């Protein structure tokens, strides 16, 4: 099972919006509405930010949103804040009854 | 409050074995499926294994199939990962994570335990 494809890094200035893409195949991202996004600070455990493509868990800011088109899912962060600087990972359930993660994207807030 | 606390990591020689544990609290452990996910130093997340709430369904990543065994003890609110025939490429922080009750999402994660495979 190959990892989902994410850009290695993205950056933006405070107040701006950024989008992180996550590309898979019809066997994972494209085949199910089970894409999740995680935020990870250095040395910390991942934190769930988006699940089932576009749902936000309780307590997650509405500045975070998710979407999907075909085999590519996207995470958008609007009104960028310094505290958003972290690594972000997408994940999908697969047709093999396994789970696959993206390679991760480092978000830098300029 | 949901808490997951991993333990059992350490330094082991190639070919050796190690057993990881994950102690769960703050929720009805026996009602939730669980996962192990690992992260090599400086690398991304890699899914390792899944076990259903009753242990009736188990899945493994190809990279660990035949070498790792996931199990759980619902009476002790504990999840385990028996790792045999360890290789250098198994070096990673190992996280246990809970699967959300509806759907395949992993919602809560522990802080992880570091496994280093080296001679």
C-alpha cells in the first residue's frame, strides 16, 4: 500500500488561507468518504482535525475545513495563525481493509 | 477524559523481540476497536495494525505481517503489540490509537513509545 501524496511543505502569512492536498487512488481516497486530517506538533501525538472528508470534531476551530474531488482530498486553513504551524497528515481507509497515511506536510506561518 | 498510555519500548538488537502495551482509561475500552501506528525518526506516520473490540477481526500492514501480533485484554483495558524478528527499519515511535465508534477514523492517540532496533 503506497502512501498518499502530500506536498512536503506549504507556507502562508498570518490571516491568509492555505490548502494542503492529499492524492491517492480509487482504492482509498477516491473510493471512500473516509479521509481524515491530523495535526502534529514536534514530539507530540497527532491530533484529529477533520474526519470523513469534511467533518470537524468538537473543539476544532472552524478555520479548518476539508473537501474531496475524485482521488484528491484537501485541507484548508483560513485566517492562518502562528499556532497553526505544525505537520499535517492525511489518512484514508482502503479497499484492502487497511489504513494509509500521507507523507506529511510541514506548514510554516511566515 | 480519554487517555492512552504506551509502554514497553526500548533498545533491542536486530532479530530480537519486544512487547508493547497500551493502557486505556476514560472510556469503555471493550466497546472500541484499536490501532497501532508508528513513526520512524523524522518520517511520516505508518499504519501498523488493527484489532476489533472483540478481537474477532485483525489486520496488519504488509511490512509487519508474520512478525508482529496485535492483541488486547478487555478485562485489563489494555492493548498489546508483540514484535518479533525486529529489523532496523522497525525503529520508530509506536502510538496506540482508538478507532471512532462510527466509521474508520482514529480519534484519540497516545503519546507513543520509542522502539530502537540496533546492535
